[in-house]
C-alpha cells in the first residue's frame, strides 16, 4: 500500500493534473483518477464507472459532492467537467440505481442537511406525498432560457427560444405600438414593437417568459428601434431557429433580481452563446440533446446523388454542430465526431472510421484521457 | 458615415469605391403617367407635357428632354411658352402660376423654376374672382393676360409677376358698348379664351363663356369690336391674316367671324354643326389653317353626335372633301398643329398634328396622303398592354441588332416616313457606348423590343405569340377600317389597348441569347415558346411537347385555367422571331423560371409544381422533376397570377384559418411566413375575422409544409465541378421557394453526335437550406471568383474563358441570406445574413461589372441586390462584403420593386407608373442621361419677333421701333429700347419704363425658390422626402 500512498500523494499535489476520484455505490468504494483538465466525455466516464463497479447492465445515476457539500448530478459533459475541475482535492462520486434514485436529494446543501438531521429527514420523507418521478435533465429538451442577466438592466429580459426539434410552433404575434421613454426633455412617446398575442399551446406561451404587451427591444442582438413591423417580423422569422429576443416585460414584478443570483457552481447557468456582448463561455444547456446544439448556426442538408437519400451533414465551422443533424445520439456517432475532431484526416474514409469504432466500442476508456499514472481501483491497479 | 457602416475602413478601398459606385436616377422612359396639360413653342420647337402629379417634361429632338417637378405636386392645368424665350408658365390647380426657365450651365441646359405667383383679389373678394381660367403670354414677353372666372382679366408683368392693376380689363368696361338686351344676359360670366391678334399685338380677342366675344385694344384700353355669339363658347382661333377668327361652341358648332373696320358688331359669316343635325357634343378647340391651294384645314376636337358617338375621343380634320375623325384610344388632353413657323408667311401649310391623349402621344402627318401617323422616337406607351415582365440584354452584337431593326421596320410600314417634327434643341450626349435591348413582356402575349441604349426608349420590334394558339378572338377578324360611306368618318389611331383577349397569353419570362438569336418566352398558362430569328416570312408547323410536372404524384386536381390550345397545321409568321417549339407544362400553371443554354441547345422551365429540361435540338424532353410538397394545397388551386379573383383569395384565406383551427398538428403549417402576396391575402381574411384588431404579424418559423415551397424560383446552367473536383460537366441548378436547391449533372453529347445520342441528366445534389427562404438566385464562380460567362460568350471571344483550374464556388442567394459554398463538396464557406441583420429581404439580384471612372482598365464584378425596402445594395464577390447601399424605390411601391431589372453594367430600370420606366445607374462609368442644349431664342425666334413686331411697313406705332431693333442680345435690346422710349418722351412710355425698372429691381433680387444648383434627381428626392417623410441620406447624392 506504500506504493498506492505515494501515488496518492503525488496526485494530491496541486501542480499535478490528476484528480483522485472516490466512487461510492451502495457500500462499495472504488478509487481511480482522472485528468483535471482533460477529463474526457461523460459517456465514457459513465461506462468507466459501470465497469469499475461491475454493474455494467444497470442504469445508474451519478452524483458528486461539490465544494459546498451539495450533491449535484453528473449527467453531461459540462457538469462532468465542472465536477472534475472543481474537485478539491478529492472528487467524491455517488452512484445510485436509476430506479432507486432519490431526485429530491439533488440541490443545495443536501448532503450537509442529511448529516445533521438524518432521522428527522427520514420521517419527513415518509410523510411527504410520493415524489413525482421526474426524469433526468437529459430527458428534457430546453425550450427557453433567460440569458445575459448580468449585462442587461433589470427591467429588461433577454429570452432565448429553442425551436429546433420542437414540435410546437413559436406561436406569438407582434404589433406596432407606442412606448414612453424618459428623455432629457421629459417623457416622450416613441413607436415600438409589442407582443400582441400568444398562440395557446405555443412555445412562446409555454415558456412563461414572454407575455402580451411586452415591448420587443432587440432581436438576436439587433435593436428594432427604427424598424417597421414587417422588418421585425422578417428578422424574427429569419432567426426563428434560434430566436433571442430582448423584451421589456409589461409585468415588471417577476424580474430577476441580480443580487440574489445563485453562484455558478450551484447549477444556475447563463447561456450567452449568441449574445453579442459577452464571449461564449458555458455551453451547459447545449448538451441535453444533440439537436439543440445549433448555437447560432444552422446546418443545411446536402443530399448527394439522386437515389437513396443519404444524409451526410457537412463539417461546419462550429464543430459542435457538425453532426447534430443525425438523428441518433448513439455513442458511435459521438465517437465518430470526437475522432473527426481529433484527427481531421479521419473523415476521409467512412470504412476506416467504422473499423476503429467497432474496436473502440468495447472499451470506452480508450477515448478517456488518462493521466500517465494510470487508473487505480482501491489499491488494485487497472493497467490499460 | 452611414454608407460605410458595415465595411472596413481601408482608405484605399474607400477611394476605389468612390471611383466605382455612384447612384443616379438619370432619365424617365416611356409615357408620363396621367398627363394633364400640353404646351408647344413654335419658335423653340419644344413640346411640354404636364402631369397630375405636378411634373413637367419638355421634349425636343430625340435625346432632348428636361424634367421638372412642382413642389406642390398639384395637377398642371395649362402650360404656355413665353413667345420667343426659353421660358414657360404653368398654371396649377391650386391657382398658382410658375415660371420655368431653361438656363445654360456648363454647356448644357437645365430646367429651373424661377418664380411663382398666386393671383389674389382684394381682401374679402370671392375666390372665383381670381380663379384663373385662361393664360395668354403676350408676344411682347412683358405681360401675361389672366382671364378669370369672374370675367375680369388681370395683367401681370413678367418675370416679376407684378399685377398691373391699371391695365385690368374688368367685365364692366367690356360691357359698356354692348346692346342692352344682350348685356342683360350677363354675358361676362367667365373668360373662356384670350387670343392675341396675329398681326397687331395691341389687340386681343376675349371670349366669354356665354358667347360674347370682344376685340380689345390694349393701347386705348377699350373694346373695338363686339361679336354677339348666342351659343356657349368653348374656344376661339385667329386666322393667320387676322381678318377672320373662328369660334367653337358647346353645342358642337363653329362660327367664322369677320373682323373689319366697317362693322363693329358683325354677324358670323358661317355657322356650322359639322356632325349635325342631331345634338352634338362640344367642340372644345379648333384650328383653321390656310394653305396655298386655298382649301383650309379645319381641325377640331370633339363635336361628335352626342347619342351614338358621344363616348369617342375624337379630333376631326377637314381639308376640302377629305374628312377624317381620328378616334383615340383614350381621352384627348390637348393637341396642337405644327405649321409654318415663319409668322410673316402668308399661309399656315400645316405639316403635322400632335395629339396628347391620356395614355399615348399620337402625331399625324398632315402632308402625306391619307394622313398616316408618325412613329414617335420617344414617349412610347410602354403600357399599350400591361407590362408583365422585362428582360435586359446588354451589348447586342451589331448583326443581331440590324436583323431586329429590319424585322421591326417591316412592321412599321404603315407609319409616315416624315422626320420627327418636334426637333428643338441639340442633343449633346455622346453616342451610347453599346447597343442595349430591353424586352418587355405584356399581358396580351406580346414581347416588345426596345432600344435602351440611350435616352430615348424606342420601339424596335414587336413580337406576338398569339398566332401559335387558338384563342376566342381570331386575330384576323379584328375591326376592319370603316368603309368610305361611314359617317362620321372615324379612324382608330394609337396603339393603347389594355384589354387582353385571354389572360393566359400573358408573358411571364423572357430569355434572349444575343449570340445565337434564340429566344425563349414563357407565359401564364405554362407555355414555353422557343424562337429563332428569321429574316423572311415563313409558314411552318410549330413542334409541340408536353411536360407533365406532376409525374407520378397522384390525387391532385388542377383547379386553375386550362392550357392554351395550340393551332394545328402550319402557321404563317412575319419576319422576325418565329417559334419552332412549344413546350406546355402540365398542369398549366404560370411559368416562374426559365433558362436557356444556346450552346447545349437546352431550355429549362419551372412552375409551382416542378421543373423540366427540354432538348430543343432533338426536340425531346430530357427529364422533369416534381418539387411539389404533398401537403401543399395552394399550389394546385390555380395560377398565381394577378388576375386571381378576390373571392378566391378570400376563400383560400378562410380555408387556411379553418385548417389551422381544426387540427393542432397542422397549426405549425398554417403560418404566414411565405410569399408576401399570400401574406397579404391571409391578412385580408384575418382582418375580416378579427374586425378591428390592430395590425399584427405572426412570428413563425418556415416549415416544409408551407404553401408554394415547391415553386421553382430560379434555374441556372453552369459548366462546373458538380461530382468531383477533377472533372467538370454541364449542370442544371434549380432553386425553390422552400429553400431547396437541386443540382443535376448533364451529359451533352459532343457536337458531331449531338443528334444521335440523347442528353442525359442525373440528380447529383439536393441542398436544403435550413432557413427555408425562397431562393432568388444561383451563381457559380470560377477559380478566379468570376461568375461563369454566358453561353457562347467565350466562343465569340467576348469573354475570358472561365478558370477551370482553381476550385469553383457556388453562390446561393435566398431572400434572407447570401451564402457561398465550395464545389464539388457543398460546404458552407461564408454568408451574409441580410434579413437577420436588417430585416430586409432580397427581391432582385444580379451580377454587374463596375468600371472605374479613373482608370480605364480596372473593373470588378459585384452583386447588385434590391431589397423589399427598395434599397439597392452592392455586395462584393466572392467575399460578400457590403460595399454601399442606396435608397432607390419607396418600399410601399411594390410594383416598382417587382419590376426592377438590372443591366450587366450597373444600370437598372423599374416602373414608376404603368407606363414609365425610371432608369438609374449605380456605376460611375456607365451613365445614360440627357445632355442637351436649347439654343438661345435670339437666333431661332428672330422670325417670331418680326411677326409680332416686325410690321414696320404696316405703319406701327413708335414703340415698335425698339422692338424691331432687338436682334443683338436680350439685355442690350432691353436697355436700347428703354433709351429710345425715353427719347420719345411719351407719357405712356415713361410709365412703362418706370414699371420695367421696378420689375428690374424685383428681378435683381429674386426669391430663391429653388437653389440653383439642384439637379433633377435631388428634386425628386426632395419630393419623396416631403411626401413620405423619408430622411435625407447622404448616400443619395454623391
């Protein structure tokens, strides 16, 4: 165990890129390590965990304890990356069976609360009405988000509507109107564009972020002042695949108060990929469904030949969207994408890729970037 | 600066841009919309036309044109040239008078408004007291006589418009010597006519509406003769010698009155109702022209028998036993007769009659037997039949040009060969650098070929496609000229004929190959005609083929019009373009796109259902492709044409609303993000339903199930790398309304086996743009990023052969974006998202070559793009960088935007009215605009001077001395005259000097109504701004 200790020591030193992981499933612990800066893909991590715990055929949910002691889920690339990079020094991972998972546990201070009043909580839980079985976020599709909260005045709201992959119509109408502005000469009436109607059951209505009589100020970062109703209509339709509208809500009571904004680590994410004011930073919401990943880019479909329509999406400047049109989200496709990214010549022949893929599928750890020290499992070293 | 908002700040590029691009609206072609007044200067040989929107246009010799615009935009009621001067006075319907001058500046003449004036009575007087009915510019050039509704005649001085109150001719003074029983009938109701005595400028003839006519002596300020007419007066006309005049009346009669010193109150010599005895309509204007042979020409407007011919717009010409009532196609605004310009001549000897009708200008040669019409070199009625499409071809080879002209000249044989009689001014514009053709397609199935090289848009040749089809009206049994015994002797003149026999004949697309002379013309009922130029008349059978665009699609029923029936057997064709193949699309929907490749001998056409490729060498359909989306119902309903009934569109709207309500699944399909036309219709229906709901727009993404997604918007032939990067091949590209691009690789057999082997086509690519916006243009750029040349262009050594070494690029222009893809692997390279950024949509797109005005050898290709906001943007190739933009058309002017065509060298045309094309230029190098000069009247008007004043030998009064000496320069003459007057020491003359001096003072400090340096285009811009509150943009006037 001397060797293992030494290993641990080196891993814990701050200049080392490896992160020690302690994974708990039921009563069992496993230990291994990951590269802090290049932890790899969630899918592969997931496979690895199942492999290590020898529970390959079980559906599980993975959670971790963050610096504040909150139990947070790991279910996509981004929160996986977040978990690994924020591990200080140890990453504690908790694995639950999917059917046994207690979703209510996720959230602020769940772990610490549990420790303090374990018995009381248990009784509480029994008395509470049965949980709605809410599935994991990756089973959902984002329909909208409020973005750029940090840079907008509190009276304004920037709403992003995700239409792609959504069967619902956008479903709202706009009209001309006048709004009152404060100018150096006092109040002044200026023409403006307003939301006039919501289509019942439409996307806009279902988000709850837009309402009748909200004034439209910008469409995808471009001010609508001075533009006609028809121009604004055309702009919105042209951006309908990824519509970001900045509104001044008619009802100012539900505004987000900036001071109470939660810290980034506790799950509140701001999505500013299409914002013209801040650099694209986090893509948290983009991992839910591959179809949703088209940030500002739309991919045209090119069909080669006239016979069997064979969808071969082209490689875009934004790599994340390159294969997004392919309906499957299967691992092989994801791996194919990774390969394409890592090795640009890999796309040259499809046959080759498939060969590589079939060999890789069996062992997902291939694509995990493992620190040179190798992987440890409670003292038993797994050599790859 | 705004114009460079989105471009970099590379100073070199900015300088180059200034050398390349410049926006000007240069000239208006065609016939002025809603003309309302006509004027003519016999000394300048200039004609002036005023319109209901306040525009005035002056025309002289071909190429000599001026345009002006009254700031008020009021109807021009009258226009009068000041005798012997480059000035004219206009009267508007707000009772204002405007003085316009042709001023010379840097070698050319410019039309400017100098002065304006509104006649005001004393405070408290009724407005009718000063409502002007008649304007007479006196030959002295010093005064205007203004007849009013009150019967008073005011005299104002020129150019100051100072009212000379002492010289006012009030109706009371006129009535002083009229018999009492006559004066009791209140004969001085309204001044209908004032005419100056042709030989004695001191006498003017005044006609009042109730029939009284007096001859007034200006010097003694009293009436010398009274002519007591009993009929309501319309007009008067002096005979040349001044011994007689003619009056014409409301009851359709005219009377001839003698003027002699013996009888101060004569009876008419002759009174006649030419089209009696039944009640006739008024004769509103009459000319009496004397000739050497003694028989006068009597020319009058109107006078037709009220009951049977009261609706005709006629002008009758009577010369001895010859009499013709010219029957015009629209209301006659006014007319004049061109006669011997020498006022001293004894006879008029009229040569031509110029008639301004509401829709066209007709000139009749009065010298040639039979009085044929003269073919006007300008003012063509573009809208003889409504224009449905236009096509511009630059730089026509001389050979083709001559053949078209010769074909056209055979059609014009019925025209007089008289030289154009209105020949004032000198055209200084350089000869057009190249021969350009503008082809217009019309609703009646004709294609007109216009010479668009220069300022005068001139009809070269007219092609009719009607002969190929069996229509309800047999073209042979159209109205035969009426027989000799017909009375009245009506003769139809003019070509305006807005009524189409069959709307299916309408022309929708035209493509002319200037090298081969092949012409493809497509129409409303899915017909595509291929034609060849033949210099001889010929009789042959037109081959027929059908293209079933629905193919295997089942269960559709076309509810639109039937296809046109082709004529069986051989058809006789005139020399010119003769059809040899008719392809009819099935269903017979309107042809929405057309492409012709004369080298491969292929023609492609598309409708709202699909597109097809036809091999016109082997006369075989190569393939068809159905683009119809299965859920698209509207595409089957009928033709997408402007004759679609309102009822139908409302029904459709309601059906769509209902559909969107019934099933929630369909709801996303029922959106309005599609063709603007359908949009408007939907709104119509929705508005009715929602009653007073505010105007609102639905925000909805386009879906594949929208209507008319299969509508083929553009077709394009290219020899490029479609399949792999090593071998290029012919290809056909098609773009639809739903944002789909289809690419077919073609195999065209080599020339020696062209007839033996079939042309093969295979679909190679299908690109679905995710934003699904309609595709308005497809273009392939060669290895040097230059657009591929037109077919046969290289073969004729007129273009560099395309670079087939470097990689080609595909440019797809949709209504929303411009996007460049690589070839053969279609991957997006760069794009410009116009709609997302600016909210505008691309309406028209063309490639234009811009030459630098500084260096002769530099030129570059750019895209010119017209948006739905009426802006024109110039976008660089291949990097899609916005170079500059100009506001061009009002965004409300939908027909103007829809009619716009670009030329290959950065000019363009669009309709500003049904009958007028505005020509604009984006290039600094290619600029076609009128440059002309009107000679100062000293030379040309000498004779006139002699006419009015040069009667020394007839014992004129002293003040004529001055006038006769005025041959040197205007100013000198004026001062010289004053000196002489002063010497004469005449009291009256002194008074006049005083008034002249006062006027002079006024003249020295004129009110600057217009800044003098303003050009025509800025004036139009001003007008627009005024009317529509558009902000002034610096981008306009460079």
